[in-house]
C-alpha cells in the first residue's frame, strides 16, 4: 500500500515514504543524472538503501507523486528547533524534470515548515555545477548567502558549495 497523502498541490501529491518505496529510492540515488547533482559519495546497493532507510527519511521527508506514481523526494532535514532553521533538499527523476513539479513540491513543504514547525529560516546547499537547483532556489525566492569555496571533493575535483536561505517573513511577503 502506498504511503499516506500528506500534502496536495495542483500537479503533485506529497505522501509519506514507506518501505515499498525503497526500489524507487535506490534507483534515484544511483541515477547518474541525479547523483552527480547532489554529490552522492558512490554507488549504493539496495541493501545499503534499506539499512539507511530510517536515517534518510527523518525530519519532514515526503515522496513527490504525480498521478499516484513517485517522481521524486522532498525533505526538510536537520530541523533545529533551538535555532529555528531547517535545510531543504529535493530531487525529481530526470524524465519528470522541467515540468514545475520540484517547484510545486518545494512550495508545499516550505509552507508546511513555516506553518507547522518552530523554524524561521530554511536553507539550501547546492553544488556549483547544479544550475537547475540554483535556478529553483532563485525561483522560490531564496537569497544566495555565500559560497564555500572548494568545499566538496566530487568526481576528482573540488567544488564550490553555494549556500542559500529564505526567512519566513520573506517567504510570506512573496506569496
């Protein structure tokens, strides 16, 4: 049985992630068009994905679905209730990209975070070459707050890590 519908938009439904979704998550984390953008540290076996299932789906972790089919995952991770912030992560399968699904899913989860969690800021960390994620952050109203130069070693080279953030007051004023 698929996970429970948690949030609904016009084009996407965000539902809870269940063990039956492990095959989809395994496929996505090993997809070369995706893992290069989020810097996965290497191939992951299905067993490793199963073993890390609980750890990888903490915070607010939801499967992005279109017409009942999973197309991606969106999360608010590292929710820090003391400092009042969380980090946004998102990916959509390559064949479902450039259709506004990530934008809609992120908007839903950002609204949820500011409405239901004790946070005032949401951040996003994006590797330099990941132009689509940087464009998404800009479209959502995130502000580029800085660059950690040569911060990540990936595919034989050091990459800059761009840090973005949005405050609740800025999010509300953009609605």
